């Protein structure tokens, strides 16, 4: 019986030892690394460079988008000119004036796009809004001119 008792005590004491090891211990927080002014300046500079590059990419993508829209518009305007040539004289005069107006607006947008390429920051955002509105207006006028009356 002593052997069974000794084995039992050994199992109980071993279990208690394992449970004691699983107790709630306060973990010591890892020391925070020391932050130096130079580190902050370096990371801020990198963040600014990244933001500048991102903004530049956004500007270039927008400009390419507008240029493609202008190319498409120019093709459609050419098709409208051909259509105008086949019209009767009374309707032709009206469409020719509309074509002139559309071409003028297209030139204004082209000039605004050139200006947009020179802008930065808030000025760029303002010019972009203006250009968006001009493109919307041009598209509306073109759609009106292209619908049969």
C-alpha cells in the first residue's frame, strides 16, 4: 500500500507543481524603444514623399482620363460634322453653329487641362473641379446636339 500511496502523492504533487506554473503572473511590459527626433523627421519625410508621389500619380491618371475623353469627343465631333454635311440647308446652319460652340468648349477644356498640369495642392483640386464641370457641360451639349429634334 505504501507504494500506491507514494505514487498517489507523487501524482498529486506533480499536478500541483504544474498548476502553480500556470498561475497568473504579471508580465513585464517590454521596454519601448527610444524615439529620437531624427527618426521622426526621417519617417515624416518618407511619408511626405510617399504622399507626394501618390498625389502625382493621381494627377497623371486624371489628366490621362480627360485626354482620352477629349480624343473620344473629337472623334464623335467629326462624325457629327459628317452628319451635318448631309443635312438640308436650314438644319445645317443650326448644327454648324452648335459644332462651333462645341469646338470652342473643347478648346477651353484643352487649355484648362494644360493649366491643370501646372497646378499643385488646393489649386489643383479647384482646377480639377472646374474641369470636371466643363466636361459635364460639354457632354450635355454634345448629347443635345446629337439627339434628333
